[in-house]
């Protein structure tokens, strides 16, 4: 669980840029809903700007995860993630697969059209970080010394990525095919099938395999073509659009309300940061239907809450399909598409989706609040995992030995800055670097894993004029520093 929570924190850096991109893309689509920028220069400008990030979410995750999960947050780790992404996606794109399998490109399995996903980005990012953590300090023989140290991990990552490619060539098509078969089975279950589709659609978002189900229901893979038929007006009123309508109450109302609950449940010193993220991500979800910024903010740090979100989504699709309330989308189930589709011939009682959405806002808000409180979930801004950025130093191994407390006291401090002075005093009070397993920070606090809490001198730490300390477990300590915490943490690192 701790590993997943670190992964969730690492995703905050790339996730932070997505809401603005989604809104730009949504406004552009609103201006030109049919031409997608082909009939409006302004729309083309906005859609192009937004899609440059939204369509490349996978590569953002590859770089962000590799950086965030690395032991010292060095750029070489991010480069390793990028290398892993380029090798993996280039080798698995249909044209390359056709050459590897010696078949015409049109015969390449449809699964390989959905390889540049968030899942792929996260996977190669984790590999890049693991390789960096393992090999960034490796020294090579003199003749190869140039390629040692931090230059080595990207090279090794490129080789390891070939193993990933081999695994994907074997595993990806049958997994994708199995989900298509499962989707075909669900399509025969009416409103129950719509509910199951909604549940698995959300549940599979982290893996990218939701595209397999989407191809069954939204497009013409098995003849349903829910999106195409709805917008063309060729279908059955109250039936066509049943795999789209139930998403509107969730994306426009439910999920933003869930974000509000996460904000309200955040620690008091984290509310401003959590609030800014939830406001931007919630608005993107409501206005454009792009939910990833909000979903990825908690799916790894609180997976149980994400499962609850998937259940609520399934329930929403079931209710809408059962009563025949339909609407459609060309981009996603946000306000823009709702406004554009509600007057189409096959939109059946779409105003009921708004009423359903208001009900789901209540369900999501109180459901999320209850789950977070009852199970003490580590949602953004709560407890030990409160930090929302990638500015941590925590690695997989204990920090190297540092000057002892006595040596810290006798160091030359004549030219110290205020941050350096605080760092030296705090480190002395903590018992030196040898007593610290990992060092992390959030908006105002140092978050530390301590080897021996008995070696911690709280009185000495308070000499740094810190507002307070908080023991969060047998080996976990938080030192409240204030908004300058990042600079103090940097100075503690330099004292190694």
C-alpha cells in the first residue's frame, strides 16, 4: 500500500497540468463541435493546445512517475522514463508489429492500436525509476567510465524495455480480446449490462484496457456503435445512447462532489493546496468530462475509494439505461457535450440526467466522506501521505550516514543562512542522518521515517523555532516547519 501511495504522489506532477489542457480542448470543441477545429481557426488553436497534453498523457506519466519514484528526483530518472516510453511504444505500434510478426499491417491485432495509454506510461515510469535507483551509482571500468553513474540508467532502461515489449506482444492481444468478449456478453444484458460496463469502464482506467470495452459499446466493433448511431439519429429512442447517458451524472456532478469531499476531509494545513487541485480538476470534469486529473489524484493513494467510484458509475449507467434516459457525447460526458446533445432526436428525457446528477452529487459527497472517515483513507492532503507534489526525497533504501550530532554542533556556522541554521539544528535533534530512513516534505511539514525514536531530541529540534512536532507512528515523525519547508529540507540533504 505504501508503494501505491508513493506512486499516487508521483502522479501529481503530470496530473496538475491536465485540467487546463482539458478545458482548452473543451472550449475548442464547443466552438466547433462537428469539425473539431476544421471549421474554426480559434477552435483549432484551442483544441491543438489542449490535445497536445491530453493525447500524450501516457508520456507525461512515464516521465512524472520515473522522476517521482526515483530516490533523489534527478532528471536522469525522468530521462529513463522517457526512454522506456519511446522504446516500448515505438516497438508496439502497428507498423512495427507487422514487421516483427511478418504480417500485413491491416492484420495486426486491434489491441496494438491502444498501446499509448496511461498504464503503459506508469509501467515504464516505474521501470525507469527502479533502474535508476539500482544503477545510478554504478561505476564502470575506466574505458567505459563516461557511461557510468547517472548516464547508465537510461541505457539499461532501453534494454529492459525490450523485455516489456516481448511480454506485451504475447499478453496484450489475448487480454484485450478477452475483454472484448466480456463486453459482447454484457451487451446482451440490457440495463444490467450497461451498469456492468460503467463499473468496469472506470475500474480499467488505470490499465488503459477500458478501450477494449469502449470499442464494443461505443463503436462498430460488434454492431452497437452507440456514439455514431446516436449522433446520426439512426437507432431506437431510449435505447441508443444507453452506454453514454449514465456518464453525465457522474462526470458533471458526482465526481466533482467527490472532489469536494476529499477537500473537506484534508488536513487543515493542506486544504489550500488540495482545494486548488480539486477545483481545477472538478471543473474540468464538469465542463469537459475529462476525469483523469481528479481520478488519478486518489486512485493509487486510496484504491478502495476508486472502487467505490467505479461502483457509483455502474449504478448511474444502470439507472439511466433502466429508465431509458439517454444523451450522447463526441468528446466526453461533460457540460459541453450535454448542451450539444440534449436536443438531438435520440436524446430521451435528458433533463432527467440532470436530476439524477444532483442526486449523485449527494451520493458521491457523503459516500466519499463516509469511506474516507470510516476507513481512514489516505486521500490527497490527509495524514502521512498529505503531500501533493513530487518534492520528496524518500528512497527505497536508508539514507547514507551523515555527520553525527556532535560534529553538526562543531561545524563552522559563521556564514549560515536562516535555512541552513534551521536544517543543522533539526538534523542534530533528529540524531543525524544515520537515524533517518527517509526524508519527505509537504506544504509545511518535514515527514520522516526514524530508525530509533529514542534518539530524537524534541527540545533540540524546537530550538530551530519550529511550530511543533507530531509523532505519526512508531517510526514516523512530522516536523512542522512552515512554508519554507522545501528550503530547509534541501539544506538537510546538503548536510550529508
